[in-house]
C-alpha cells in the first residue's frame, strides 16, 4: 500500500488582549499594584501563503478553515522579561471587532506599566485552566502550584484529551480553537504616547491538527480486478429408469465420493448402475441410479481450467483512526535526536522534531500504549467485528464511524477528527506509535449492493461459496474448510484496509510519519490492487524614565495562520 502526503496547515489571523480599568498589573517591580488602562490593539487578518515546496513546516496547499475554526472569543497575553511579567485577559466584548467576513480585525489596546524588551506569548481562545490561572495571577499575583513564573506554567502546560465522543473539545470547538504564537516574539515597549503605541506582529497557529477524508469515487465504490483461473465442472450424460419410465439426463456434474464416481443432476445425486438396455439407438449407454444419504461436503468435483479475470467491487463504509495522541503541549516544543532537551517556539528544520508530552517514552520503546493514545491500535484490532450492523458491539461502534460519501469542503473534504500532535523519532515511526487509519469495506455487486453472505479467499482466489472454492480446486468442501493455511473467510463480505502511512512529509529524515499542530491531513483512497484483509491487520531591558504618563503602549498585530494542507493519496 502506498500513501503520499500533502499536509495542510492553518494560517489565520489573531489578536491580542488588553487589560481594562479593572485589570491589575504589576508596577515598577516593587511588588505594588495599581489599576491601569488597557491600550493594546489586536488586528486579525489573512496571511499570504509561502510558494516554496512542501517540507516539515510548509504544506503543499493552504486552507483558511471554517468560520468555527477561525473564530475568536477571548485571548490571553503574557509579557515577560527577566523576573517581570505582565498578564492580560481580553473578553469577547473587549475584542473590539472591526469589519466582517474574511476582513474581520480586532483592535483592543494594552497598557504596560513598565517599558522594556519583553517576550510575548499570545493565546487566543485559551482553555479554561489557562484562563483561570491567568486571571488568578492578574488578580493577586498567585502562581500555579509548583511553577516559578507564568512563562514556566504556559510553556510546560499540557492539554489532556477528555473521554467521550470529542476528546479534543477542551481546545477545539466552534469559535474556541486554542491558538498560540508559532515562534518566539520580542516586543520593545518604549512608546509613552497612547496614540502612537509600539507595534509588534504575532502569528498564531491552532494547537490541534485535523484529519479529513476526501471521497474520490461515487458512494466510495471501487472496482478490483482479480486475475483468476476459471474452473468448469466436467459433465456427463446418461439414463435413469424410474417407474418404468426412462429419462435421459444431460449436464450431469461429475465428481468422486470416497473414491467412487458420483454425479449430480438438478440437486439429486446418482451413481453408475450398469448400461442402458432400452432402444437399440441408445443401448449400451451408461445407466444411473439415485443415491441417498450423500454428504455433499465430501464430494470432489472434476474440473477443467481456463484463465481469465473477474471484477470484484468494494464499497468503503466505515473508518477508524488509531493511535490518537492523548495530550499536547500548549506551545511548540522543539528538540533534536541528540538529547531531546526541548526549546520553546520556533520553526522546524530538516534535522529537528516537535515533541509531544509522550515523545520521550515512545522514543524509549515504551509499551504502555494506553498512556500515550486513545483508540489504541491493538485495542481496535481486538474489537468484535461481526460486521452485521445490528450485531456490532458498542466497542466496535466507538471506534468505527460512518465514512463520508460527500466532501463538506471542496479542498479538504470532510473532517473525521481533530487530534493532538503525535511525534516519535524516525526509527520508531511504526504501527505501534504513529497515527494510522483503518477502512472497512463491503465486498459487493457492481451497483454497491451486498452479496449478503460470506466471501472466501482460497489459495489466492476469491469465491462466493465454499462449494465454489472446492469445485474450482478439485477438493471437497470439508477439505477446503480443513485447509486453514490457505482459506480466509470474509464474514458478511467485509474486509479491512489498514495504513500507518499518514505522511507529514514523505522522505523527511525526522517528521515523516507525524501529526503536527496547525496541519490538516487529507486522506484520499485512490484505488485498490486487491481486496483487503478479512480481519484488522495493522501492517509504529531598559526602563524608561517616569513621565507624567507612567504607562507604556504596545500595539500587537496578530495573524492566524491558515491550515497547512497535506494530501495523502492512498492506494491499497
């Protein structure tokens, strides 16, 4: 199977927040507090796309995302330098929205009580824990337990997946997609004039990733041509005499049972019984008599062989994503394979990695997969797959969802799931650790309707019944059933296609099979070379002097980067 990837990331625009007259910030580093005005302007607008070729950082296309993926309801800003920090929280009312549609901007103002060079962290739509911590710090200077600063808290913060149908909902629901600046940003806050604030630009990106499906065939129906050998059962002709009436039979199927010849005609079995002694014209031809108590599965049919091909059809109907990461850092953590000692913020080169909270454990070959993922691949494999809709277990239904037949978005298709970063060193990018996909298919007629029975693969060929498999191989049904090394049963005609090859950047020496924030992975099934497996087989500072106005003014222009789109063309 082959999957080629093209990832999409997100560029959108974002804004920063400001304190209100009721916000409290630290003043002059003396531990005193005073109320100040907020004068930080946020501008949210669209960014342009890079035209360079896809790599670890840039995808092959961009997509602005839906309105719900780009909306902003509140924001947090942290200015930090040495032992001084100022935090700001902006509500939806304080965002000061300007414009409409794709031209929306937000223009709040932020006032800083002390000039200097600050590092800037911007979080749009922060999760509730971060909001609570920031507001506690603003209110009384309280730091989260065990943290030396708010910078320490934010850069080490881990978002955890929740239980239920939407594990990433804590940072990925409509108009509440958490976004954080991509690279480290410095702001030199020197302006003492509210009308001419210092200006700093900040690009933010969504913390989550998403995986989508783009249909390529009507109703997800694919043709699979199977080169096959055609076996034709040998036939004979002869007579039977019943109630003094002689009947000539043609097209009698020839076989053997326990070493003796046996013949079938219209569902009745016969054995040889001498020669016909009737009319001179037919005298000497074979005479047959009816048999009873025949074990049909023991019959070996005599056949002749011709070569040819047969078209089978597979309709994809279910999909499960596996090994979805259960946590993500709020901000980028970058490291090299030499020591895995992370730095914060920044872009990827060809030699470094992003890290998730479980990267080190996965790098070390850890096997506590449920500590790293939900929808663990091994657990998905073990679910009962009766494949009959009214008999599917709750466990099966929790993993496998209906596969979309139409695309919600022209460029990226329909979202299957939002997910967190999943990153492991190149040597461990195998089915145990990487995020993968399982499609369920229905072997069916050309019009997509089910055969409503099992399908069998025997010695590399496909059959609609065991009797057909037996006849085409000169064996009895019993012998075929006993030949488990060569027999595969597709219960109710269902098959599975599994792939660990959701590529972030195919050929990369680091981030080849990875899930990275701000990227959307589009899965396209382009075709099949064969019918899938019968069961799930997952093939791994200077201060400014005090003037009359003691406040300093900073204007932050924040841009939300669009999704980087990476298309994964899959052929099984």
